[in-house]
C-alpha cells in the first residue's frame, strides 16, 4: 500500500514503514494511504469472538503492511501485554444506549497508550541502517509525552525529545514526564501554549537547513510521535471495530446496525480513527465532537469557518484538549474534498498566514451530514463529574466528562460509545474541584487518599500509584521561541 501527502507530495512507492520513519511530509502535509481498505460485515461479525489483539491484527492486515503476519502478530501481543485489563478497552453501560469506552488501561493511563505501545514496534521495523540515529521529537498537550517516552525510550539508536506547555498540563501529567531519568530522554517545558509547541515542531520537520546540519553533524534524523505520524494514528482505527464487536457480543446491536461515536477532541486524531473505520465499512452514522471552552472545533464544524484570530487559549480542567490548531482536521478535509491536495495546501497556508480559512458549502454540508459538535463549560464539566459519581459511582476524568456532557446535549435513539480517554487519577485536583471540598492539603498523595475513601467503581491505576512519589529530575524550561528550541535540540543531540 502506497502513501501520499495531503498537500500533494508524492514519491513512487512510498511505503508504510517509510512514512512511519518520516512522520511529517516534506511539504508540511500529513501522510495518508492512497486507498483505504474495506471490510465486510461478515468479517466484522467474526471479530465478536476474538481477543482485542486478534481483532486489531485482523484490521491492520487490511493495510498490507510490509511486515510478515507472524511478526505483526508478535508486535501486537507485546504492545498490549503491559495493559492492566484483560479486555484492553472494555465498554461500560452508563445509561440506555450509551456506553463508556475505557481507553485508559495502559501503562500511562490514557488512550495514547492504545497506539503508542505499538507504534515503536513499527518504528523499530523501519530501521534498516543499524548505524542511523533517530530523535523522536514530540509536542504534547499532556498525555502523548509520557506515552511516547514509555513506548520509544528502549529502542536502539533513538533518543526522545519532548516539549510541553509548562503551565498547560496537569500536575500528575507533568510529574510523569519529569520523573523519567534516562540519558536518551529530555523533557522541556515551554513558556507558551500547546499550539506553539506543535507549530514549532512542525516547522522543525520542514527546516531544511537544520535537518541537514543535524544529519551531517550528528548522523540523526527526526521522527514524530504524535498523531501527525500515520503510524501513531493507524492503531487507533482498530479499537472502534473492537467496540462494535463488543456491542454485538453483548447483543446490544445486530450486525449492520449503525452506532454513534462521541469523543472529547483537541487534535482530532482519536475521532479521526473512528472516521477512517467508517470509511473502511464500520457502521457508524454520526460522530460527535466534544470540545471544552476552547471550542474552535465546535465553531468550525458548525460554520465551516476555522478562525483563530484574536482567540486566546483558555486553561481548563481538561488540558489535553486545550488546542486551537487541530492538526488532524487536515486529513478529514483532504478526504471530504475528494483528495484535493491543492485545495488543502491553500486553506492551510491561509491558516498559517491569516489565522483563518473557510471551507466550501459542499464540504460544510458533508461535515454536517456526519458530524455533530458542541462544547462544555468548566462548570458543566464539574457538574457532570459530580453527577456520575453520585448517581452511578463512576468517577470521570475531566476530558471524559466533557464528552459525556456533550453527549447529553445531543440526544439520539442509536447506541453510542463515548470515549473515556484518561484515568481520573491523572487529574486529581480538577476532579476534586468538582466536589467543592474544602481541602487544606492539596498534595497529590493527600488527594489520592481522599479519592480512595470515595471508593469509585474504577480503582486507582497501579502505574500512577508508583508515579505519585517519584523523584522529579527533568526541570528545564525555555521561552516561547523557535530558535531557543533549536538550541536545546542541538545541545541534547551533542550528548547522545
């Protein structure tokens, strides 16, 4: 299967392992397969009685990866062996027709593990030159950073460089990253927001002079660990098939019955996995994009106007979706524009130069046909956390609460899965604010004891329990400046 860029870059027989290694296209676009494979209802029916790893293997085979089946299966088995739940991503019935889709049972307690435990195996398979060094350069809004570190740091000839908004992640997210003590890993806070972090890393990937310098001086190429990389995005397609198979097995739906998917959305990668699953043949009738008070996606999906002029980024209790520039919207619009790469090049150039673009009426209508969108205020997020604990003993993290809240605003008679994207323990201060308790000791360990006394249906996460008392070793920060980033990257590479 061959790959091309959303902005038109084409190279004969550009393969899966090549795009995994490249990450971002040289023209600034995102890689996509030339053709999306299809799956029949009868093949979906077979998934019912398979384990999660077998289900994912069946889906990924469809993409004709240049990895032998036996090796691919071994990769998948290894990737999910560290998860803390046998079913990997179970469904929990929370009300009539609505199911929480628990994607947080991996080693770093977020849905990013669903892909980033497997992506490093793809990357290792792409390394044909044993002397070539790589640096995984990743911007994170919170969860991707530690998931990328956990997935990649043990690979041969690879170092990991993570940047994050230093005041834009939760205290435990920060501690997860800052407590990593490894020579080949550096974590740097940026005095700016995630949009700067993401824009700066994208700029570096297309900075020809700097890339040449790093290649010649340090024998190093850069790789991407976030969902700009197709190898990170592709595993996310599989878990939506798994959710559908579980609904079949529970006899909640019949084969061919359409379902809906609701996802708390910032960078649009998670929900795009569901969109690709639909393109493959999974019966999904509607996607519900749930935003927090940074509701740029809600506005865009309703109006067709993507406008970030004079839009300050708000800090919320759901920091992983505090994003204004949503990178995977580019892949969605590429497919909805009938793969018009010139059009994609133009509108995303407009976003860079004018901070705004408007899609055609035809594309807007296509969006409205399949996507509904709304947002949740901070007060509504806290009310939702409180409500579901009091009524069902279910403790939601703030991102999942955003999705649950928005799901309630958009009623439907169809079965709906709601992506539960992180374990509540990652956001203890925000969760406790929902209960308006007068707490004098706000340390993570103290908050954890209070949570344990509440005895929610989902226990604390064993890997997060270990992190609570971990020693912080990564304390470096930089200004919101591209040249400062290049300086730190080069300093890091000199030590590798």
